[in-house]
C-alpha cells in the first residue's frame, strides 16, 4: 500500500489499497513522503501467532477463534482496525475490525505538491482531478480548476518557483507506468518526452529549465546550467533552482557540484528534502532530522525524533512528520530549531512547505493549510 505522493512501482496495481503514510518522492521528493505502514508492527488483529483452543488470544478482546488463534483467521490485515483513510485510487475507506479495507465511494485527496518560493499548491483528488491555488492575489493561471488529468498519476511535482514559468501553470507528474509528463507551459524549455522511459520513480524540475528524472535507479539532469550529470544507484532527487541533491541507494546525500568531496551530510538517511536556499535536510536512519547550515559551511543542525518525511520552503522554515503522524514545524534561529505554528492532530502523511504558507495531507485524504499566524481554512478549501 502506498502513501499519498509515493510512487508505485510499475506493474504493482492495487486498485483499492490503503495508504502507507510516507513515501517517495521529495516529496517526494518533494513527495512527496517516508513512513511506516499503517498496518505495520504487531498484527492488527492481535493474539497469538500459534494455534490454540481458546484463552485470551486476541488483542481486540474475546476468545481465540481456533485455527491460528486469532479473531479473524485467514485474513491478512490491510490497515489498522477502525482507521479512516484515502485509498491509492483516491477513494475514502474505513477499516474493519479484521483489518480489511471497506471503500466508502467518496473522492479524497491523494497527492499534494507545492513550489518552494511562491506559495503555489496543487492536489490530486480522486483518480484524476487536479486542483491548484495560488500564492498571492495577482496570481491567476489560465487553467480552470478542477481540471481532469489524462492519466492516473502516482506522483505530482511543481518547479521550485512555479509561477515564474508563465501561464498556464507548469505541473509535472509520474504516471502509474513510470512515465513522466507535464502540462504544456512556455516556461518548460526541455522536451518532456525525452526525460525517461517507463520505469521512473522520482523527478525534480526547476523554473530554470532544469529537469532531473530518476529512472531505473539512474539520475540524469538536463538544462542550461546542470552540465552532464548522470549518477547510478539513486533513490531520491531534489532541486533548488540550479542545484541538485540526491540520496543514494546506500543512504548517502550528495551535492551536484561537490560530488568528489563525498557525502554532503554525515550519516545515512531514509529521506531528503531541500529548501530554496540550497540547504538540504535529511531524515537519518535513526529518525533524527539533520539540516545543513546556509551561512556556516560544513555546519549541521540536528533534531532528535522518529521522523519519516518533511519539507522545506522559502526562508528558514522546515516541517516534519513523525511515525505517529504528528506534524511539527520549526524555524532555524542561531543554529537552534525553534518551534513555530503547527496544525493540531496526529494523522498526517505528507507536508509541503512554500512561501508564507504550508499545507499537509491527512491519512483520510483532506488538506490542511496554515501560516505563522494559524490555519488557512479558505485556502485549504480550494484544494479539497
């Protein structure tokens, strides 16, 4: 089961699957988000794994029902009992006591993306409904929203300064077959059809006409200032203007213009994100957040936790989600993580930070947006 924004491997269709809070992409990249399976850990139906003839064999209460000693013999849980979520295909579901997904027939938001500098946020609701909302009062893309996408997509990407790419708005994606596509936009100077095959798992694009597709584990960047970049064994890529960072298969983070100097951040990581000031952050394998310093070369800032995904935008703001789904936002001040406003609740699976606003996606498929003063319900309503 995949999270909102996580890229589905080619050929692994799961029409009614539940979410995995986290996932790929820088969201991936940008989105997109890392995480743990909502049905991970102990068996959601509880009880002993071995057979029995009664006794208290279920964590849900009651007696064992024989056979394997569980309340629901023969059923492999897909989700946490009583969980409410948004399926991979963008349909709401509830989870039965036995951990089975029961679709409810209503569309929900399954993908979330933002730029880093202009406050533009886009979502995909249901299978193919694209919605976008702008960063200021003068921003008015030619596209009418909602608009229908031509294919089912599994990852959504925006250039880091998307409103400077002209109108209509530049939006890119990866479809369920691993093929990269983009809306027609005068700001995208590269040939989308030449960006990869049918096995792409991540993709980053800049308003500087630089594109970095990651296909079959190989990262390649094209554009006027990217040079000839080709790297093997990569699992995530992130762009900040003309600067690319990537996460290797071994969990190391590298910077495009200093690859010969070794990893840019010390340690091994499960997730990478970058702000608009060319400063990367990584979620280390132990769950701690590690960010580079923009002003002091070689310095890093660390925050202990069990984080799984995160995002950074304009300024010094970072937001991260931990394994329980709790979202926390910080400003880095004098080398310290200072808490700033974060939306309440503990069921988030993805976050996207931009200029003067941030948005997050809940497991149930609803978008919440906020700024430093509090929630932005009117803006979120444009995306839900």
